[in-house]
C-alpha cells in the first residue's frame, strides 16, 4: 500500500506538472546559478539558474511516460506471440522460443542502447527501444502460463463442446494468465524507468534542455562537490519511484496468488 501511494503521488505530480511546478523548467537566470535550496527555490538551482524542483516535477512526466508506453509496447508484442507459441506448440513454438532465447541472450540494457542509438536520441525512440527490448520477457512468461493453463479441465471442456481454437485462446486461456502479466508489467515499468534514466544519462534519451532525471544526473555529476542538490533530488526521485513500483509488484503478486500470502 505504501508503494501504491507513492506511485499514485508521482502520477499526480506528472499529470499536474504545469500546476505544481512554480517556475518554467526551461527558464534560465544568470543571477541564480547553482543557488542552494531556499524558499524561492525549494530544491535549489542548476548550472544555468533553472529551478531544480520544477525540472524534477516535469521530469517525472517523461519517466512515467516512457515506463508506461514501453511496457504497453512490450505487452502488445509479447503477449500475442507468447499466446500463439504456448497454445499452438509444435514447430511454431520451437521457432518462437529459439528467437526469444536469442534476444534474451543479449542483456536488456545493451539491446536498448543499441536500438536507441540506431533509431536516434529522442523520447519516442527510447519508448520503442525499451518496449522491443523487454518483449522477450513477456513472450517467455506468457508462453509458460499458457502451457500451464491449456491442460486444465475447463479448457478440455471448452474444446469438447466445439469452441474454435481462437475462441478458447482468447476467451478461456488469456483471462486466466493475466494476473502474472500484470505483476510483470509493474516490475517492467520500474526497469524501464531506470533504463530511460540510463539512456538519458548517456545522451540517448530526452534531449536537453527538456527536463529528464537521467540528463539532470548527467549534468549534476560535474557539480557534485559544489552543488550536490543538483544530483540528490533527481536521484532520490528515481530511487523512490522504482522502489515503490517494486513494492507494488510484490503486493500485486501476493494479492493474485494466495500461495504467497
């Protein structure tokens, strides 16, 4: 519940960024360069005099957008393919499984960096790169769940009364494999947020001057001694959101699976 509350808080901050942020996140002020936290600037200012609090608030929108849309891409690609592999079996399952194993052999972040560099450095391409890179995990999970569910008695009963295969897969198998997919999607959002911050830190994500937690950390590394607040707040935001998403995923797992209670 604590994780859910923190995630909802970040979601509200991202949705209401234009009302919550007291200043323009792109506005510079040479008279306020690297000012420490104060009533005028709650989180201090950066090397160009921009309000760090406003940039952290607007950066939450970029991180959550990447997390949500990349996981949506992963599920839209991975769930149908995994459902086909698990339900059809035979050579279809063999081909899909071997291709999935080949993609899983490449580390997630390395594959995401390669795709983001190939597509070009912007937020949309980061969503696509992270979504495609995380697809094999959803294929593997969906296939495993389908193999478990398709041998249940109610599936045999649905087949015995003459239901076509597509109806059995979509109406009877898919709804019964959704709980573990929901849990995995929550954990995948957390992984995508870390990956987005990593790509932005490397210059492959959200491009300056647009606010992003990763790009803010990239700039802050040069001023850790003189202006530590530039690194503390975006780093703390990433930490809190990722930990909360992992706690939320654990809670959903316990709720969906009575054996974990």
